[in-house]
C-alpha cells in the first residue's frame, strides 16, 4: 500500500544510505 | 641506529592521532586503529593517496565506482567536512562516530536532517522530498504514478510540517522523528560495535610500532 507510506521511510531504504556495505570485505 | 627511524609508519595526509579521535567520538583507541585499517583499504582502492575519493566511496558502497546516487553523494559531502572533495581519516572517523550505536540520538537526528536538506537551506523543502522519493524509485526500478508520488509526499509533509509553512525545520524534524523513530534506523551501524573483530589487523601494526 504505497499510498500510506512515509516518504522518509521510503528514502531510508536507499542503497546509497546503507553504509554497512563499507564494512564488507 | 636505524632502529630509531624504522618505526616510521607511512600515514595518510590528514591522519590524526587515534587517542584524539577516540576522545571526540564513541570509539575506543583500538577501534579507531581498526577503522584506520578500513580507511586505508577504502582510500587506496583506486587512487593510492590515503584519501577517500568519491569514486572510491561509490566503489565501496555499490561495488561500482561509476554508480552515482543522490544519497551516496549527500553522505559523501557530509563526511567531507572540509569540502575539499575527499574524505580524510579524521573526517571519516568523526562522521562514522555518529553511526555508532552509542552515539547521541540528537546527533543522528541532526545528521539525517542535513542529509535530506539537499540544498542546505536549513529546511527540508517539499521539492527536495519529492526529488529524493523520485531518486529512490529510480534506483529501485520502481514505478509509481505521479499522483501516488504526490500523495506520499503530501501526506508526509502534512504530518511533519506542523506549522504549515511548507517546509520542515529542524525542530519539526526532531518532533517527527520522535514520533517515527524508525526514520533514523539507518543512522546506526551495529557493525561499529565489533569493528576490532571486523578489522583485527591493527593489532599487528600496533605491535610493529611498540617493538621499537
């Protein structure tokens, strides 16, 4: 149900914000 | 004779003492040393100059040095405190400190605000929010109609912009996050608690230095 989605919640799923990948070997 | 100089370790430009960085961040000295191992790896992946360039940051995030992304650009710009186009070691550690599980929530909330305030006006504008939603959709190969995007943006804005002036200020953001704590979930990296396990080779380097 995308209409009820919080825009910031949606944005926070961006791969560009997933810094845990910096720690991948 | 030569022993005195044999302990000279090549440091990156912008290197700062782990003890100093540990005193300003949630990291311990040995965790900062472990982060230096990670930093050296990231900062030598393309250009071996001990500084993290945008391409190296993109390579680490996406396994592709050419993959541009609005959010990765914003994170890079915020890490690059001196705004000289590269991330130095001190900048790297201080910025990652915000993502530490023990870092103050207020720091995480403020960092997220700066991240989303794309044009650095001190407010998150409706246009910026829409731009970020579109960027996310584009990145995820998701297609939503213009109407649905408008609805999502409007609904979020109506909830966050409590004084109704058409933009989200830092106070409104703080209040909005306190009602929706999951919004700053990505401002915490659990990895940072085990950084010495993830990058244990600092032990070896420390021993080399101490041996002198």
